[in-house]
């Protein structure tokens, strides 16, 4: 779709998180299938905690350590995660709706098979983000660094990469619709460049991705 010579891409709908007055959580540990509503988790070490299937609504998680935290199939609704850090956090199969992830420092976080809707990832750095076979709708990556993110087999709809660094991404078998990559500060795709149908890139990015595209087509560039 074009207007006055410009490509028009449907913008992602950003989350509008308005947290109520929160109660400081003073529990001893997370519980599988736990129900957490209107709570603030601040400056806690949640290493290895098991909250499989837990539900977090109208919650804030600030400056917590999430190393190896087990949050598979958890549900996060109207939540803010700020300054969290950790390695190997398991959010596989989780559901995130109207969530802001701000200034996170995470490595090897597992979100494969997860569903993300109206999610903002702003600032921070995430290494080896696993989003294989996940579904992303109305997701914005803004001002963050993503090192070797894995989108293989994922479905992305109205996803924006704004002023962020993307290195070594894998889009193998992904399905994209209204995905805007034009404002990424750096765009590196290691695998799956053929899956970019449905994405919009800039002329400069096309030039940078040309070698990968040629390799995918089996074209040899000589001279």
C-alpha cells in the first residue's frame, strides 16, 4: 500500500499499562499456578523459583534476578518488568498481553511457543532470545540490543524494530506481516532471509542484506 510514493505500514499498537496502587509482595516464593494481582516485586532474587502456569495481573517486577526462573505457561497481563536480569529464564508457552519490558539484561530467555500481544521491549540487552514458533502481534522492540534472536517458525504481525540493534537473527520458516525493520539501527540476519516477505526494509538495509539474499538464491557475485 502506498501513499504519495511512501510505503505505508500498519503501526503496532503499543501497550497502555496503567498500574493501580501496588502492594509490596512479601511472600516466601513463587508457586506453580499462583495468582498474583496488584503486586510489586522489587529487588528480589527469584533464582530458580518455580511459577509454572502462574498468573500476574496489574503487577510490576523491578530489578529482580530471574536466573533459571521457571515461568513456563505463565500469564502476564497489564504488567511492567523493569531492570530485570537473568540467564535461562523459562517463559516457554507463556502469554504476555499489554506488557512493558524495560532495560532488561537477559540471556538465553526461553519464549518459544509463547504469545505476545501489545508488548514493548525498550532498552536493555537480550542475548539468545528464543522465540521459536511464538506468535507476536503488536510488538515493538525499541532502543534495545538483540544478539542472535531466534524467530524460526514464528508468526509476526505488526512488529516494529525501532532504533535497536539486531545481530545474527534467525527467521527460518517465519511468517511476517506488516513487520517494519526500516528504523533498526543495525540489522544482521544470519538465517532465514528468504522469510522476509511481509517485512519492509530500507534501501540501505537491502544493500547490506544483498550478500545473504544472493547466497539464498544460489547467485555468485564475482568481480
